[in-house]
């Protein structure tokens, strides 16, 4: 429901708090056909990009689209094929909503934190706000009509605050309802989470 240039602008804005630098490595979990990584590449040149997804057909599209990016087959809930702290940053954009429950969301976060180096960010973008579920379902009915609405997972902001506190991570939550995103229909219903993994003293 937005144009490709608008999507690129959306991603450019939401990755600003990550403070990405040329030469950094970034893993996207649930990369699909690579739309997010393509937008990141345009917004922040010089990164070493990686993607993981469980759909081989989507990965085939992503590999053809961006042969310079390394794509892996895998599940956000189990990245056991990847070593601890092997990426500077990790991201999952509009992905957690497709998990089945809060327990699976915790599994995914644990894996993302594990593979992220100290001093890096774990970004959970376009997260569906459980506090605005009624309004979100109204919008989804308009978007999906006449098809059935997917069974999205809505998460409370306090879920992420508790998670960060338990694992001694710094956290910043930013609502997407920004004036500069006035053209993005679900902006008032979603937010971004930025978990920061502190460096060891």
C-alpha cells in the first residue's frame, strides 16, 4: 500500500538510530526477497549485508536481485548454524508479527542477541502494537478484503522492556507515528524497537 520510493524512505528513517557505519556487518532475519536489505544498501552504502529466511523460493529471488549479499536458509527462532557474535548488527523488519506466540518471539530475540556482537543493535522494525489491536484489525480488513486476514502476532511494548531488563540490554522504542511518515497508513499502529548490546567493561 506504499510505493517503492516510499518504502525506501521508510527504511532510511527507521535505521537511523542504529548508527550504521561503512564496513559494518548486518544480518536481516526473515529477509524474504530482500526488499529491506536493498533499501538499507541504498540508504547506508558500504555495509556487508547478510540475510536469512526459511523460504527457498524467496531466497532465490533475493540472490538474483542482490548477488553481492550472502543469503542463508534458516529460521529466525533457531540460528544454530551461526556462531555467537558474528555480526555487528541484526534486524527483523515486519517479521515478528508472523510468529505464533510470545515464546517464539523470545526464541527469535535470544538468537538475534546471541549472534550480535557487543556494541551492536538488534532492530525489531514495524512491530504491531498490541495496545492498538482493534484499530489495526480495522485497517487490515480494508487492506486484505476480500481475502482472509493473516493471524498476526501483536506485542506489548512492555514485553520488550521486560526482555531488555532481564538480559541487561539497553532499549529504545520509537513509535512510527512520525510527521515525516504521514503517508504510511499503519504508522500509528506500529513501533520500532532498538536493543543495544553493551560492550563488556
